[in-house]
């Protein structure tokens, strides 16, 4: 059972909303909705009826390191104790979009800022807190590489860039789970599979219409996609990937990869400046 304040990034998306509703159903008394679009978030809160008093909007733009730092500072000043952090937000742009910090958007949103946010909130997490990272099956179609930053721009692909950001996040999660084991803070990944959400919209009217007719009826609902994340947050296990079919350890061969240390080193570097 999760007791205390929970933070859900990307809470207004399909899976994010389902995670939020799942937390409310479990009796969580305070959920921080960390989102970029305030109007959309406030509409979502209002739609929750009598449960809305448990919800609070806090602005967070993962395309900006400054926004991440402001968010974490606000949480710290308020003396917040974070029982569970759901790093759910993600983006899959079709073309190259650069952030104000000089990184490709998906790489910063899905990996760099998510890792930075986690590092900055660690001092607010008591023993038995939980951290959940949403990963993706697309991590299996790419490999780690030293030139990850250049590839995200010069060799950008909708699925490959997204997949690499999630692969790097998964490697970081594995290292973090080991680092926090003595503090009894669990760190797990959730792989929701292919979920009926806005992120799979391709932006091509013909392709999207065909997908709506043929693909969407066969894939998971947001509620089904959120289930592994909720299970991961409640688990006493750490360093695992949760799916609708169960859970298993994050592959040990990640640790044997000579490039395995890159993601954690990158996050540590960003968190120090």
C-alpha cells in the first residue's frame, strides 16, 4: 500500500490519468500532477468530482532543466515527503526538435530531465519510497552508443531516438536500484506495451485513420497500460521491469555492456551543474 504524497509526471496523458485514478482508488490522499499544460490539468482535476481534493497541479516542463530544478526546489521548500515518484511523461516527435538546453526533445524529456528530476527529489524520499520509470519495448531495437547526443539529431528516427532514450533510462534505473538498495527505496521500470494513447499518433491523416480502425482495437487500454506501473510502485522488489504479464529483473547483460555506465554518468553530470 502506498502511503504519502505521490508525484505523477505526464499525468494528463492516457496512462498518466489512469495511474492517477489508480492511486485514488487505492486511497492515496495526495497526488501531485506534474504537467506542462495547466489548463488541461485543471480540467482533469475538475473532472474527478469529489476526489479532486486529493489532486494538485504543479508545473513541470521536462524540455527545460530550469523548470525541473524549479519544480524540485518548490517540493523541497514545502517540506514534501515523496512516497512514490511515477516518471511517466514521454514524447515521441517525428522530426528533430531542439530544447532550450540544446538537446533533442525526446532525449531530454524521456531520459535527461527525468533522471535529473529523480536525482533532485531523492532527498525527499523516505525509506520504503518507490520510483517507477516508464520504459518501452522500443528499447529492444537500439543499442547504447557513445555518440547518443549526435545520433538523436543527425540520425534521428521517431522510433529509434525514442527507443534509445528509453534504453538509456532503463540502464540508469538498474544502477539507481543498486545505489538505493540500502535505503530500501525500490526502483523499477514499467513497460506498458502498445497503449491506445496520443503518443502513437503519427501525424499522417491516412495512417492514423487506418491505425484507429485496425490497430487501436487490438492494443491495451490506458488502464491496462497503467497497471504495471502501479504494481511496480507497490512491490518490495527492486531493479525489475513490470509488464502486464508479470515482472522480471532488468537484464543482467546490461551490466556486462561496456557502455552500460554511460546513462548514469550523464545524469550525474547534469545533476551537478
